């Protein structure tokens, strides 16, 4: 059998793509291959679970549009599939003169992005969040929380209901394109498909190279370390609490996140990971380290961001430093409040010149489309990202 479509990758972007292909091309045959024993095991299953509103992104940009559409689509999908979510809202808290200045710029950007955002004073902040201190804040009422792992499971069920086949524990080791089909090889089986789309996240560059594509970037894993607050502090905040981000950095800073299970996490920071898929503290993969250590863009990135990199590393190694990042806006926290929680790893695409790639990056041929970079917040934006991928795939 030759499948109409093969999707490699069982994270939320791959699942949404497979789902949208079957919805928009009813009757098509589709095979989804995932190397892990369950769906959403990596970036999708290790994030903060936030349904973002899109306040951070340049007005008129693709990221801003996809985030807005994605937030609506995610909430609608959850409602249709009985997945619990909570639109609890988010507060971005300014704690210094510089952050107040950045907050005003962010407020102006949000208006251009047509996102509902309310500027609140220091007194109003204290009324809303008695345990939070700041000079003022931006309130984003449409931000929500959900378990993206549950979203993935629901998408998997939807794919099966539409006639798609999902194969777990299936690692792709070969991709070869012929005139009329693409051959995909696993360790003990192979398949053919008329079109292939790869949504491989942390392994996306390797899969592109495996398929014979010439790429000018590499994936560098950034490890995001979280802590969990003790259960007796689950009511410490009513909303999500974020710092005002530094526009020069690609990460949002350490934040307090209410999770859909009722717990509260603190994090993440952002340090270089020593393994693409190693979540325990001392994870080490020499092949992963060699991949980026031998890539000139990595060292250029480190050099350009050395000050922030050293701060992040210090706070990773020295828990009191991490705590101080939290105490800027939540002064009541103590070291004993920071309990262990599983880390996340972000796939950051980096060019040879050291530039961090913040936009979508695709590579492909007549029969293949490789999603080399699907930038944050890809989980929120997964459904409209999938529509964009399907448009590209079916237009070729």
C-alpha cells in the first residue's frame, strides 16, 4: 500500500497536521509515525500548559496572527472534546523603572495586535494578587491553561476516527524520495507515501539531513528548569504571573504558572541542554553535544549572549539566585518552597552566523515538507500552523 500522506512526529504540530489533512482531504490514507511509546512526549508534554494570547509578537506578524487564531482554535477543540481548560488570565508585572518602560511599549503593541489588555496600577495589582508586588501590570484576560498532553491524546483519537493510522514506538531511520513516492524506513519495516511531512521538533534537523536535504542551521537544545510550589501554596496566585520580558531575549523569563491540575510551577530558566531529550538534571548525550559544539553558529550565539547565558547558568547551579528571580514579584517565596519538577527542552534553531531563528523555517522537495522550526508558542498555535502546513503541502 502507498499512503497518500505520511507524517513523522507525534507532538502537537504533527498531530494537528495529520488531523487537518484528513479533515480537509477526506478519504485520504495517512500514516503517522512516532518514535516514542506515547504521543506528545517531548516539547508538547513538557511546557507550561499555557494558552497564550499573542501579546508579545510584532503587530501584523505571522506569529501574532497564528497565536490569536490558535488560542481560539485550541479552546474550541477542548470544548468539543471535553478537555478541561481554564481562562484564568495573565498578569505581566513590572518591578523597576526599566520594566515599566518596557511594559508601556508592550501595551502599545497589544493594541496594534487587537488583543484585549488592561493596564492596572500598583494598587489594583495588590487588590488582585495580594502576594504579588510590582509597580504596575498588564492584565491579559484571554490567557488560559490546559493539559496539552490531553489535547494530543484527543487529536490522536480524532485521527483514528478519520481513518488515519498512528504507529508508536517507531523510529524512522531512512527517508528516500523517488519520482512517484517517498520511502520511509523504520528498524524492521518500511512504507511508501505520495507526500511526507516531518514535524520532528528536537530532531527536525537530523530528519532533514536523513532525507538528503541541505540545511544551514542546527537545533540547539535549551533546557528550561522548573520548580513546583508545595500544595499548601496552590492558592498563592489567582492568575498566571509573568515578568515583563526583555525584548532582546527569546525567552519570557521565570514565571508563576497555575497548572490545570491545581498545582503551581515556577520557571523556566533557559540554559544550554547537554541532551536533546534528557530531562533529569544531569542528563548528558555526547552526540547531541558534538552536534552543536562543532557547529560555528553555536559559539557565535554564546558569544553574543554571554552575559545572559552566565546569569542563567548561575541561577541553574545556585538555587538562591533562581529564587531571587521569583522574589522580584513574589517576595513571600522561600527556598523551601522550590520543590523539584521535571524540566522542559526547547528546540532552538540557530543559523551558521549565530542568529537565533524566531520565525517558521521549512525545507522540502516536490514530495516532502520538513518543518525545521515551529517557534513558540507552537502548542497554542498548533491548529492554524497545521492549516498553513497543509496549504503548503497540498499546493506543491
